[in-house]
């Protein structure tokens, strides 16, 4: 996010590297939060952020059409929203409510949004989300005792929240999946070191990776 609360974009193309400079996405709406991005199909981008009164904003870039204006999709949130896509035309959006510290989830299917769904309350951080394939969504956030909590969607039902232990960081986490059955979690510890944990689908626990957990 640059001066004037405008969101900028830079692209990496395999074989060509990074673009030479940052480009503006849309100047019509000021975004006052961090941003989240997802791609629901080839050459489409969905961008999310909060405006000056913490309402969720959504903008789309389509092939040859440039960035569409940000529009208000409802919900008053705090921090940074999180987004992921596990299927063509589908985007899952998770955000923390501004008043209640509740995590809220809604889905974009094609051009239609579902209503916001309550995923639980009492969270100290915004969410991080990832997907390793169709019908799978993993959500992470810090609970009220600074414990890392994990909940997932398997295509039919939501799991209960799984307590992964205390995490010694004040920042939001970052999460990504590099292959089916894998989740990589990253966070900055209070010692300013970067920490990583790895989840493997055939195990019920997170395995430490890289530096040990800073708890």
C-alpha cells in the first residue's frame, strides 16, 4: 500500500522474474488496512481490504479489463482480512469482527456471495488461511490465551478448533501450501526471528520446521 492509501501491485512471471516497477491497482477507494489477494481462475485477481470505517472492500481484475472499482461487500472488521481460492470461481474470505473479535467467513461462488458465517469468538489476531486443493480450507488465528488455533473445512463440515499451543508472537501469521497434504506456517517471534512450522496431512500434529517454536 502506497501513499494516499492506494494499493499497488507487482507481478512475478516464471522465467521472466519480477516486473520492473510497482503499478497502481485502483485509486477510487482508500484502503486503510493490509490487503489480501486470491485468484479464482487464470488471469483473474480478487483483492480485499478495509476502508476508513473498517468496511470490507472487494475489487477484481479481469483479463484485458484492468481493475474494477472497489465495492463494499458488507461487514465491519479489524486488522487484515485473509483470502484463498480452491476452485474455479470460488474465493473464501475470513476476517475478524471489529467489535466482538469473532472470526467471520463468507464465500464468493462465481458472482454470488454467501452470508457471513460465525467461526468462533475470542481471537487476538486476524486470520491466516490456505488451501491445498478442492474442498479444503485451513484457518489459523491466535486465541485469547495466545494459543495458536486451527480449524479446517473438508468439503462437508467444519472441524472443531484445534489448540496447537502458545505462540510467542504479536504479529499475524502467514500460511501457504506447496502441495496436497502440506501446510507451512510462518511467524515473527518477539526476538525478531522468523519461525516456521509444517503440517502434514497424515499426522494430527504440527511438526517443527527450521528454528524451534518460540513459545
